[in-house]
C-alpha cells in the first residue's frame, strides 16, 4: 500500500503538510501543558523551557497557511477563488463558534458577561488566518501579477505600524469586533498587528521559494532564513527599550520568520529522506483544522459539552501530562486519517456533510430560546 506521502506528492508538496503537522503537534503539547499541569509544575524551569518552543507554533501555523496560498503559479479562476472564499468563511465561522459562551444567540446577548463577550470577539489563530487570506484574495484580484510584491509591502507596513497601533489605544475606541484585530487589549491572543504579517510573509515565501526546484529552493531558503535572523537581531538591538520584543516588535516577527524558514528547510530534508514518522505527521498537517478543533474540545470543551479531559485540569505533573499526550496523539491521528479517507473517497458527500453540520449549527444557535 502506498504511503500518505506517495499518494499526495503529485498534488501537493508533502514537506508543507509535514511542517504544519509538526506545528500542530507542538501546539497540542503546549495547550496540554498549560491546561493539565499543576501550579507546582507550572513554576518549574522545564515549563518555561517548553514555552519557548510552544511560542513558535502559532506563528508557524500562520506562516504555513500563507505558504500554501502562495504556491499556485497561474491566477485562480473566479470559480476557484469563490470556493476558496467559501472555505475561508467556514474557517472564520469555526473560529468564532469555538469562542461561543452559550449555544443560543439570545442567551449570549442577554446573559453573557463582558468577559465572555470579549472572548467571543477575540482574534484567535483561525480568525487571523481567514481574514488575512481573504485580504490576499482581494490583493490577487486587484494587483493581479503584482500581488506578491503588494503582499510583501502590506506585511512590512503592518510590522512598521504595529507599535504605533498598540500604543494608540485605538482598539478601545472602535467596536469590539474590529478592535479585537488591532491589539491585545480586548483579549485577542493573535491580533492582526503583527500576526497577519506571518500569513502575508508565508504567501510571499510560497511564491518566491515554494515554486522553485528543490536545489534552488534549499539555497534560497537558507539565505532568506539567515537574512531574516540577522535583520531581526539588528532590529532587536535598535529597538531595545523602545518596543517590547515579545509583543508587537518587528524584531520578534523577523526572528520568528527566520527560524520558521530554516525549520521548513529541515522538514523538507527529512521528508525527502522519508524519515520514519514523516507520513503520519504530514497527515496531521493535511487535516490541521480538524486536529485543531478536536484537541481544543478535548482540553477545553465548548458549547457541545464539558471537556472530556476537564477532570485532569491543573492536577498533573510532567510525567503524567506526557502520558496523556502519548495517548491523545493516536486519537487525533485516527480522527485525521478517517476524515481524510472519507474526503478522498467521497468528496461530494463530505462537502454535503459539512454543509449540513453548518446549517444545523446555525439553525440551532439562532432558534434556541435559552
């Protein structure tokens, strides 16, 4: 039987999926530690060490989503663009659905606390991916063949304007739904300033690096990653004491981008050597939305019900948490494998199933009185 990598090589570069899969695995590990570790474990140096690696996952997730969008050489047809818009709107809807305090519009309006409403409007990973990629589609339609250069310029403008936007307090003077995309004041973990820059940079990298042959791509990837790291290091020195490096600093974004570009080169090398474990990781990367939503439900619950792992919250040491991760990973993989197989064998039926779930969810949300 052919491997997942062999079956998908013709239509999609497997190293990108493997990179996304690696990011989602580290993301699951980080969320699991944040949720299940006891206060004593959270105070240990080992937890702070894992935070360094966990901090890479969201930028990597955003960067990889943009990279895939930048790969096509020919302009998308109107029909293909509309299908992509539909998928992105679905992702955006899922992002907000994950933040719902109650499975009822009327209860959300009438009972939700200010903190719950702020959490509902917060800009999280799915929101910033969907909104930024919708903006990329608009750039492709408006700028046509120059869209790559325009996307790079927009990314640079976001980085340059970010510190001023955060310092202005503008987010508190506009509607919360909009303000959540500007900074972290309203509780957004990944506002557009600066995190949209990771998505935009990914689209530029997908066009400039992903379209090249393996040898040229490796050479350009190493040069690009090194240049980004050097520029980020220089900006870190220039902006020291002026802009918080771990917040909206352009230096932070450039250093993270440099590391991500180099990491992608490492993942591609591992993929080409067909190292053990690459294919299952790539499958997880292919179905990142499912894995993302499923692991959040397992750890945090949501409107469907309480979290299955909720009884372990704040009670485990590192050893027990590692065991939970080991047991949880095959469950996530099995869900990704099953859904990928259904989509591959019955694509029309899978689309209808998602459409049915969406309509049923919206109907229930709008009509439930409480």
